[in-house]
């Protein structure tokens, strides 16, 4: 059976280089790996324990939980906003972290990658995302990293899926995910 990988993208804008990187990941998925990109992160309300009541969880949040629950692994593709991850991704992690100890992300092999304009490619955002995911109970693959600098310049003319170096890098990420997911 195929390894199902769910991807969450931290940028909501049209033409997002991170959304393009997620497309590249899907495009270069090796045989036996299915990559889907979750759509609708922006429709999920800010996490609120008053809303997180069994039976009346907001549909968009439930849909995220169901998608993560159905996945064998998770990839977060994040830009860096002011030195950390965008709020939309932190909100997704919060929803996936509850119920405490049994959230949809609990034990799920998870990788954080991304591209940002700065020279380090958003490593602060990625480190913060890994920290939050670890606390949320995900099985974070700490050694599987991909941070691509100069996002909007690097990918101004060339889509990441057509960039040979990126193609190799995302294939490596997916290979590592497949091995861990199969052993999980
Ligand atoms: C609100 C905001 C804050 C940003 N802060 C950072 C930052 O701290 N570090 C960085 O490298 N780039 C920063 N950037 C630039 C983004 O990394 C860059 O625009 C990136 O391409 C956004 O991702 P996207 O192309 O997927 O939308 C920031 C951009 C915005 C809009």
C-alpha cells in the first residue's frame, strides 16, 4: 500500500514559493508515495478550547484532523515570518495537538521544510515548527531538513519542480519519510 503524505503549506498567497515547493514534492514523489496538499488552512478558526467540543468541532478543523489521521506522514512547508512560522501553521499544529496525548499528529512521522527570502531559508521558522510539533506529540524527523534561501528570487523564473537541485532534495526527503513511515 502507498505511503500517504499530507502536506501543510504556511503561505496563503497566490504564487507562494512554498506552495510551489509542495507541488514539487508531490511531482517528484517516488513510486509508493502519495503526496496531497491540504487546502483550506485559512478557513480554520483560531484554536479555542470552547470550540473544541466533541461533536461540534468546526468542520474545517475536523477536516484537518481527519486528513492527518488518514495520513502516514506529514510535511510542513513553511516560509519564515518575522523569525518564526506563520500563524496559520501554528494554528494547524494547535488543532492537531488536541485531545492532549491523542491528537491527530500524535506519533505521526513529520518533516519540516521550506523556503524563505533570507539567506538561511527560514531555519528559525523551521526550528520553531519542529519544537511545537515535538511538544504536540509528533514523531519529528529532526535530521531531515531542507531550507532554501532567496525564495522569491530563486524561483522567480524557475518553478521548484523544474529545478534539478530541488528535485533531488525533495526526493531525498520523501525517501526518508517513506522509510520511517513504513517502519512506524
Ligand atoms: C510578514 C512577513 C514576514 C517575513 N519575515 C521574514 C523573516 O523573518 N525571514 C525571512 O527569511 N523572510 C521573511 N519574509 C520573507 C518571506 O520569507 C518570503 O516572502 C517568502 O517567499 C514567503 O513565502 P511564499 O513565497 O511561500 O509566500 C517575511 C515575509 C512576510 C510577508
